[in-house]
């Protein structure tokens, strides 16, 4: 049985690294689900163990915030945010800073992937209307969304998992992460300013369907005169529920997953937004990925091999129970197999008081390195492509590499200061 478990585990994580398996039409979610099915079908994992393996509180919290984000997407809130930024008519350098700050704040609450999915196409349109090159602003959106999501235990799926598994205090983590995230955002703005070298404007319109000058001017005028469709009541409901949940997470002793589910249930009981539309925006693929990985990793843990591997590494001078090796392992593994699988692998080693914050910061900040390092990066690149804009791996790495190295260094120094 151990041989089969190890084989399934290696194939699943190979699929996560490659984005699928050769000759099969499987993405990462499909690979993880197939691995779980093999273990269940061969009775290596008993059906009665599934509930123990999948950790329902994490799945409940993740699902609930997907529903809250769906409410805000359907209300037009994210489009309105970009429109407001455009209305301020800021100079390009200030607009870049505003995009970074706004996307970071939203991602800290509503998840980086959702924020990028909703804001990227609208931001690209707004930049083109002002004859600005959208690429620096889109890269700023992706980098800041990843950074901002590191600030809280609800900003991204891996932080939710870490917070629920290790029962971290919401306010305590926020206070710890605020400084490195804030400094990282400032560093990202400076890096992008330096790389842009004040070359903000396009020599000619770049779009999937270029407009004549008169049409572009008219588009700009419409954008200035008329806000996008914003359902104020639905927006107030979504923001109100999110605000109450944040206060409850900070001050109430009740479980975060149950509070979040109550908020999601309140939003689903709507007379205007049909539950079919809201649930249609839930990322079921991500939830299935979580379930599959929970089962595969649970089976491997039961063999005792991970514990022996951690002991062997400690004998070689790299004890993953210590914050420094764990920080490095989190950053490296997150770029090999993505941050959620990396966190699942490393969580058994997170036994020290600082292990949770170390793993949350390292796995999230590492997501800016390459396009494939974060789903948020992929979403922005795909949105740019639909607008006729090319962001290849070189263009992204030109920004992602210095941002990642700088922010990881800031976080490492801050964590070192706290421990010293």
C-alpha cells in the first residue's frame, strides 16, 4: 500500500509542477482529483477517513468568501472601483500607486484571484482610454494583489488553510504581517517606477479592436461622465457583511468558518440576485483541488514517510521546524508546485509559534516570481491577452524577480527582528 500511495503522490505533484500530465487532458485540479479517486477506489483511504482528511473548516471559509466576492462582482463594485480611480485623473506615477494600494486592500479581504479577475479587464480599458500603456498597471495589479493577500488570514486560500489548521489569531497575524506587506507594497511601487522610466504613454493605441481617434476620445468622455452600472444596495450588503465579519474575526471568540458561512447564507437569501448566478461565480475547481490534495496528503502522512523525511533533513542541518529553513522551503516549493500544495506539504513541520506566519508570508510573497507561481498572475496575463496585450514570461519576470526578492528579504528581516 505504501508503494501505491507514494506513486500516486509523486504523479499528483508532478502534475501540479507541469500543470497536467503528458498525453492526458487533465489540469491541476483533474490530477489531484484523479489521485484521490485512485486512493479511494483501491481502499487505501477509507471513505470514513475522508471527513477527517479534508478539514471542513478551511473549505467552509473558502467557499463563504467566494460567495461574498460573487456578491460584489454581480453588484458592479469592482468595475466602479476602477472607474473611481480613473475619475481622479491622477498622473501615471500616482495612478500606479493608487492601483497598488487599492488592489492590495481589496485582496486582503476578498482574495487576490477574485480581485485580479474582476479588475484586470476594466483597468486595461481605462489605461487605453488615457493612452497609457496598460502593462505596468496590470503587473502592478498582480503583484499588489499577491502582496495584499498576505496581510490577512482570509486573503488567499493558503492563508485560510494555515489559519484554520494552526488556529492562528486573526488580529495577531494582521499586526505581524502589516509591516512587511506595507513595506513590500512601497518597494513594488518604487521598482515599477524605476523599470517604467517614465515611459507611460503608448505611441499608438494597442487593443484587441483598435478604435479611431474620435471613437477613443468619445469613449474617454463617456468614462468620465458616466459611472459603470453599480447596484448600490447589493454593494452595501456585500461590504456590510464583509465588514461585520472582519470585526467578528478580530474581536469575537466564535469560529471563523461558521461566522463566514452565516454571512454567505445571508447574502444568498436575496430577492434580486439569484443563487444560481452567485454560485456560478464560486470557484468549484479550487474547492475540488483542495479536496483532492487533502486526501492525497493525508494518505502520505499516514505512512509516516514525511515525518521521517523531516527528521532526516534535520540531521543534515536543515530542520524545517525552525523558521529560517521553513521560510526558504515555503518560497521554493511554492514556485515548484504552487503555494497551496506547498503549504499542505509543509504544514506538518509548522510546530513553532512563528511557523504559521513564516509559512503564510513566504508561500504568498513567492507567488510574484513567475507567471505560473500564482493564479492571480495567470489571470492578469490572460486578461491582457484578450485586450491584445502581450505579457510574456520575460516581461513578467523583469518585474516579478526584483519584487519577489525584495519582498521576501523584507519579510525575512522583519521575522528575524521579531524573533531576535
